[in-house]
C-alpha cells in the first residue's frame, strides 16, 4: 500500500505543479516560497496536508485558487482515469481520496468496474467472464 500512496502523492504533486505552471514559473516559485514561509508548507508536505495547502492557496489567491483547484482536479481525473461523473460536485480533497483508491486498485491489478460487469445480478460469473477465464 505504501507504493500506491507514494504513487498518488507523485501524481498529486505533478498535477499541482502543472496547475501552478499556468500562472507562470516566477509566480509558481513565489507561491511555493510564500507557502513555506507563511504556512510552513513544503512541496513534500502537500500530499499529507492537502486541506492546509488548499486553505493557504485560497488565502493567497482568493477566488483565483478555484482555477488552480480545477486544473489540479482535471489533471487527477485524466492521470488516474477517474470517471468524470464520480467527481462532479466533489472537493479537491475528496477527489484525491478517489484517486488514491483508484491507484490502490490499479496496484492490485484490479479493475472494479470491469469485475462488476463480469458478474450477473446474482454474483455469478457471466458467460463473457467465463470465456475470458477459459483463455488463461
């Protein structure tokens, strides 16, 4: 499980970096310096305390923080292949949890949406699933 946590941390940080790059490199660097000096938030601490990161971002950028959050969300949805319907109306913190579960399932080589579709209403393997299993 540690691997999936570090994987989601990495994906989250990449997503945040990408979102902040939209503001420009100088602004991104200034923002990270501000977060460190004023809120004791380093880049490495962000995945462990997302709520504090979001609050500090909102404090600094005001309504502009919503734009950054939306870009981070879009990046997470794309990188973790999260169905858009499952993130509608959810906060960034909620979506990070969804992404973490997605990374955990992926690390276990599970595909819950596929597995569910291969079972009939009574929990039995469908004929399609049996055909897939027969080839292995």
